[in-house]
């Protein structure tokens, strides 16, 4: 209750970035090329923004 909207936005952005890093790292460890893993994740992010 004491957090401002801007602070909540920053926390959400940090969590989203951490999730993205974990997902991309997982794809790379599974053998997906780095560029493809990053592009695939960004397509998902952009798709969720457009929805």
C-alpha cells in the first residue's frame, strides 16, 4: 500500500526482465542459437503488448 504506481511499474519491469533472461538462457542451453532465442522472446513480448 505504500508503494507508488511508478515504483510498481519499475518492479514489474525488473521481474519481466529477469523472466526474459531466464527464458532466453534456457533456450540457449537447449541448443537454440542466441539470436533466434532473443528474437523469439521479443516476438512473444511484442505479441503480448499488442493484445
